[in-house]
C-alpha cells in the first residue's frame, strides 16, 4: 500500500488514519510499528488535542462536548466518524482515558472539531509533558 503525499493536510490525516486502522494485505506491520506511526502523526497535530468532558457519560452522543487548549465546549463535526462510533468516546473505568487529536477547529454557529483521531491519554501526556512529578 502506498500513502500519497500529494494531497492536502486534511486528506493526508484521513488517509493516514485509514492506513493505520485497516489491515493492508501486502503490508505486514507489527502493532508496535503502527503505534509508532500513530504517535508520529499525532505529534504533527500537537497542540491540537481535545479532552472529553467529564459529564459526557451522562449525555446522549449528539450532546458530547470536548475541551481544547484554545476553546472549551466544542463538539464533533457532524461528518466525524465518531458520531457513528460514539461508544469509543465514553469515559470508562477499565480503559485508559482517551484524548482526541484534531486538525482543525472550525467555528461557525458552534465550534467543531474536524479530522479527529483517538489517541491514548496517559501515553500522550507523558510524551508531551514538560515535567513529571
């Protein structure tokens, strides 16, 4: 499989996410290599990281909100894949907290996150923090 580098930034993110989440028949990547590629793509998006609101578990999926460094109470764009796979966004006691990396914060009547990918919270926090105490 070949990932094109001739597309726009947003297309590249979508292509990379598809490439990392769907097995390629002619390409055998270990989980470690896929995780490494995912982290490299996420760090290209840093500081565009969103944290799920603590009250999302009590809300219906269409009302989920997230908080970013620039703006609080943003929602997922209606075309986002997580609008149909919302169970992956619920906070859970048996799963590490998930963060979202996004490419664009689109502001219309509401602020929307676009081109979103899920990332592990603890690992990402440890890799981007300035100090661990």
